[in-house]
């Protein structure tokens, strides 16, 4: 029995060493992904999501780098969760349990990395506490970083500064134009390229259309022959997005010269555009498209009922809520009689 026992031990030791070597090799493979590699692998997803939802690509990348430890975290490796998003109420997808602020907390699990990026965008777009962020320009990454911290995306009190440092150190703001060449960060960049991400009202030629910016929203002008299907394919949108962003029904038909937004409209007009005097033929929707302001917000600002149309020459408020009309107090009949009596 002793000889058999001695033979088994070396086999067990050999097996353990083999398992340990395998684990070490896997660990090295995960840890070896640095920030430059992560950016190269996933920057296109961040740009795609910015074009879809309006969240700066630099912010998305910085959050992913920070939350996933450059893709090396347990959540990233085991659940493709690159943003540390927890299950929350109503989550019906995959789940993984991991120690965070508390032991065994529930986090979302995805089948691939893009699903994580996609869900991160929807999480912010649909979260009521994040709505104010979309009043910032997609090139104003510092305001976005501070806004995310203010909205409570993370418990770290230094969260905004961490994101800004990652963006600055890795020049991620270059991607906030949305159409930088895929290998841009792999090349030397000069100061002119770096400044491009901070310029408002820029124009970029992409395929058939020129992308312009109004009220910090990307838009194009419809050309002859354009359809929702062709624009959806050209700008890689989902089938519902252009209809939703422009508040149009599924039966809408495009006309040459029409403004079509590629991102959601905002709650207020840009600074300096405080009022609009209604001209003949204008509707609440056409004015909404003119200034890049959501129709619902126009109704709210002007204390109008939804579906009501403005009158010719009416003054519409675009940034602040119209003050309530002051009603002069009327004199009572008693006061009028006393006044007549005194005469």
C-alpha cells in the first residue's frame, strides 16, 4: 500500500502543477490587455453608440476602461459587463453575482461586448436622472463626466476627475467627432487634430451627405431620392431611431431640403435663441425641427396643450417657461357704487 500511495502523490502533484500553470497562463492573457489595446479593440463600438444615442465616445470609452480595468475585471471576463451595471428592477437578461458595495450583488451578464455597450447607452438614455446630460454638447466631455458623478452613476467622489484624466491621457476626445479614421489613435496626432473634438458647429463629409450641427445635435439635409431606409443604412441607425429623433410617424415621407436629426433633440434651444415669432404655415413640429427642441418641451415652455398649434405672430418661448399671464383684479360692485356715489 505504501508504494501505491507514493505513486499517487506524484501524479496528484503533477496534476496540480498542470492546473496551476494553466491558470497562470490565463491570468497573464487577461492582465496583458492594456489601455492602448482596449481602445484599439473597442473604440469603434463607442463611436457607433455615440452616433446612435449622442453620448460622447470619449465618455463611453473612459467609463469602460475605468469600470472594467481595461477589460480585465471579473465582470468583463465572465459576463462581458464592461460598465459595472447592476441588475436593477425589471432586468430580464443574464445575471452574475459579484461582491461590490455589498456581498453577492447582482450584475448584468451579456452574450458579447457590444451588448454591454448598447445596454450602457440605453441605461443612460432611459434613466430619468441622466436626461440633463443631453443638454451638453457631445464634445463637452468634461461636463458629461461631472454630470455623471452628479447623477450618481458611481459612488466614487473622484469619479469625474478619473474619467477626465483617462480621456486627456489617451486623447479619447478625438473620437467625439464620430468619424475619425479607425487607426487614428495609433498614429501621432498634432494639436490641430486634438482641438477638432472640441469644435462646435463643425461639418463633416460622410458618404452622400454632409453632417452639420445645430443646438449641439448632428443633422443632415434630405436630398432627392432619400428614404428613411437609405438614411438608416448610411448612418448605421436602428430602424426606429430616425423616426423617434425627429418625432415623425412611420407613415412620414421625406422631402428634399428637410432637416433630419441623427441624435435626440434637446429640451431647450441653444443660448441666444430665446424666442420665436410664428410665421405663416409654421407648426409646433416645424419650429421644433428649426431649433432642435423636443415638441413636448415646446408645449411645456409655452403652457400650451399638446396638439394645439400656435397663431400667426405668436411669441414662443424656447429656453425658459413662459410666465403665467397676470390677471388684473376687478373692482367689486360695491366699490363701483361707492365711487359713483362720491362723484
